[in-house]
């Protein structure tokens, strides 16, 4: 076998082993929950004056 083929096979094997290890570690489980339990603002509860102010601010930025 040529050096290139051996290197390719070794690289593929190392990639497979790394993928198996990462799957077993399940690194996603260690991440904190992005939702701390606080509900976001309800769009139906925003006052009409606030909506008008936000729209005016948006229009001034454009």
C-alpha cells in the first residue's frame, strides 16, 4: 500500500473512533437549558401605544 492509502485509512479510522467517543459522551447533555423557565413577552399583551412607538422607532431607523 502506498503512504497515501495508509494515511487515508488511518484518518478514516481515527475519525470513526472520535465520532463514537463523542456520541458516548453526549456533549449536548452538558449544555445548560437555554430556556430558564421565564416566559417571553406575549405579543397580545403589548399596549397599543408601545406598538406605535416601536413602529415609529423602526421607521426612523430605516
